[in-house]
C-alpha cells in the first residue's frame, strides 16, 4: 500500500470491507479471500494477483 500512496482506511472503503478485515487480509489471518475482493484489491493497487499472493508448500 505504501508504494501506491493509499491509506488502509481508504483502501478498505474502496474494497467495501472494514479496516479490521483489511488488517486480517494483510496479515493473512483470515480463512481466505473472495475473488471479488481480490479483484477490487488488484484494481485499487493497479497490480496483478501474483504481486500479492505467493504459494508456499505446507
């Protein structure tokens, strides 16, 4: 978010979620992320899902 110069509260508003839920996404403490939320996140940050996600084997 820092490279895009957007505040957490503003990004949460763009995504239609609470700042608390954005914090969970940021820390990956949630159960998952909806594709619609990922789509909005990529649009707001002008990035691709691969810029945000990384696969790690268990």
